[in-house]
């Protein structure tokens, strides 16, 4: 056990809380000034980061307890309680490591890229606070190497902090191969340990033995930004917005058939319809929304009044996921769009296990046949069987997401399924695609 325990200090006397219960929090500075915050802007708004001092044992760290009281959950997709991850790493023996997952490999998501562009020091503050809470001496920040401008911006932010001698831990920036599954936590650890950026499903778990065989905490960039604010303003402040069960705000990337696509910060519990309205409203009548991204869930237009919480979405087989909401119009074909998404997911699998190597391509091919009106008599029953077999069988959750997307499309577009099976592809299937999908080809390198 490490005998030192950091204690967050009280908020700096000159800081102002970033907005009231209905205002933005992570993006408050951006909305106030309209420009990205450098270190001077950041410190002027939030004050110096809370100073860690020594106390008792590693497992009694006040920041962990504050985060637990706040009810913060991960904003990367899984929604796991943040304090539980902090505590799991803090209780391990040996010097820990922190990894900032800023890969954002979901093609429809821009929230972490936007957050890092306008408030990078909020994310970095959270990473340093997490490091002191778990006894880490190094923070690894992982970005895709294809986003060269983002890498330069974050490198500049790190230089600012280094010149200011702001951080008690080492911060290292890494540029990784850009593939859909390379943002999975074990893929990051595997790459940082010198291997390919592919998921590694076998034990031990990363909090037990991760980077350099040390206990490793991995958090999404947005999650760490929330943690930085909780460290400054406390759990009661964090709970002023959101719902009692799911407090706080979250970032959502809104696109599709809306007037003003972009990144919003909304309170958890906000109805999906309100999020669409804040994006300027739909540009035409909506048939459905895709929630959570390419590995998300299609919801019918009747479900858009559902609040954005895991609890309210669970009965619909959905979750906030990666914070993506795509508004889908009546004039488009949901089956052809889903076929393209599945082809992309199949191409970007790690091809390390049966569900990814064989299952995903088979489902994608069947869905393409359905979308183009070339289905055989057994296709629908085969799709239902295969999508039921994929979950919980892969080395990572990649097959689960693809199966969820396919199964939800069969439900949300059931009328179209019947037409495509009996009368061939609908007219909308021949129209230009409405959901942008990157080229469906495997990454050139995993290293």
C-alpha cells in the first residue's frame, strides 16, 4: 500500500462555478467566449487545480469518495461507475498508470474531438486528478494518428502545462493506428506495451495488470473532464442537473436530418426530441433515430420522447452509448443504411475470433442482400439466428454492437423488411446515402 493519500483542496477562492443547473458545464467556457481555452483562459475560469496532500491509506482517497457520491459514470459508452474503476486501481499493489482514451473511433461521434479542441486542459486536469487518486506517476494520452491537427493542438496544451510546472505526474502523448476497435481499452494497453492496437480479451484485466504490467486506469476524455469539475466543485454541485439516478450532463453529437448538426451538452434525462429541437429541429419528417452510433440502436419516431438515460432507454434495448443521435428521415431506406454500417463494422473487426472473422461478414452480406432485394427464402430466419448468436462470444464487444444494430433495424424497419423480401428493394434504397460511412476496408496497420 502507498502510505500517501491525496486530498483535493477547496475550490480556488476566485473561481466561479461553470453555470447553473441548466447551463453547459464542460463547454461553458466555449459558449462564453466562442474560442478555445488556452491554459491562461482555463485557469482564469476554473482556478488552479486542487492540490493533492498526503493522508491515510490508498483506499481512503477523498476524491474517489467524492466521485462516488457524485454518481459519475463513464461517458465512453459502457456507462460504468467511475468511482468503482478508480477504487479498483487504487487498491492494487504497485505504482499505477492512467490512460486517457481520446481515440473516439465511432465515425458518427465528434464530442471528444470538440471537447479537446475547446477545453483541452479540463481533460488533462481530470487525468492528473485521477492519477493522484490512484497513485499513478504517468498519464498516457491516446489519439488516432490520422488526426494530425488534434495531435498538434494537444501537444501545444501539454507544452503550456510543462512550462507552468503545473502537473505532479508525467504526461505522454501517443498517436495510434485509427481503426474502429483500436479504441477498446485492452487494445490501447496492448499497443502501449508494444503490440498491435487490437483488443485482447484474455485475463488479466487492465486494472490488475495493464501498461508495463502495472495497474492501469483507462477513462474516456469526457469522463475525465467531468471528474476535473467534480474535484473543484464537489458532488452536490454535479448533482444539480441530470436525474437522481443518472446525474450530470453529457455530450451528444447530433447529425442527420436536422437543421444544425453539431455537439451539444445536455442534462441526462433530456428527451431525445428536445435534443433534436436544439439542433434546429428536423429538416423533414423523421422515420427513426439511430442512438449510440454505428454499434447503437435504431429507435422508431414514436420513441423520440424517451429521456436520455440508461434506465429509460433499457426497455427499448437502447443506451446512450457513445453519445450519438442521428435523425433519420422517411425519405431514406433504413435497411440500405444499416447494410452499409454493417459492412463497415465487419471490415473494421480485429479478425481474432470466430464472431468477428466469420459472424460479422455473414451478417453484413445477408443484410446487403436484404437491402438490395436479393434475399433468399431463409434469409430473415438466418439473420435473426445469427444476430442472437453473436453477443457475448467475442474477444471484445465489437460483435455485440453489430448484432444490436442489425436486430434493431429489423424491428424499427419491419414494414420495409416485408417489402424487400416480397417485392424487392424500395425506391428509397436507390437514393443517396444519408448516414456518412467511411470506406469499408480493413486498417492498413495495427501498429
